[in-house]
């Protein structure tokens, strides 16, 4: 049995046209047990048609290309390549792409991380 699993999602820009809602979710594809990760592409001018929040999971958005805005609890933030935003579960959120926007979203249960980085590593 292997201690790893691999999947291919292709170029993020292709997600805009090839995947439903421009998203590729990795939970099922990789058998993730600690988080959900999605690779995302929003075409220029697209705004999410809804606001949403979560019951227990915080989200971290890592913007890789383009620029747009996130509206969080009524406050609008500009985001661009290199922006990283952590959003608490209860925060009401939506997003709009000014140019084609590529980003990764990591969703995990708030306050569940016990070890990270070298605290969880071991030299073999």
C-alpha cells in the first residue's frame, strides 16, 4: 500500500472553462482527512451570486494570479497575486474577479491544528 496519492487538475486557467463553477476540489480526489482544498479560476467580471459562511471551518485563500475583491462581513478588500486571506467560519463572504482570478482555498476546522512545520516534522 502506498503512503501517498496523486491527482492531476491541469492548469488553473483551464478550470474557468473545464470544471463546474471553475473549481477542482481535492478532498475526494486525494482522500484528504484533515481539510478540503480547492483550486479555482474565476473569469474576469464574474461575481459569486451568493454570500456564504461556514459552521466550523475557517478558509485560507491564496491568490496566485489576477485581481479582484472579497467582501467580508460587509467590508470590501482588494486581492491580487500574492494576497493571502484567512476567513473565520462565521464571516459572511463573497468574491468578485476584476481580471481572471486564480487562487487556492484551504478549508479546515478552526482551532484543530496541534502541530505544524518543524513541530510535526522528523528527520529520517
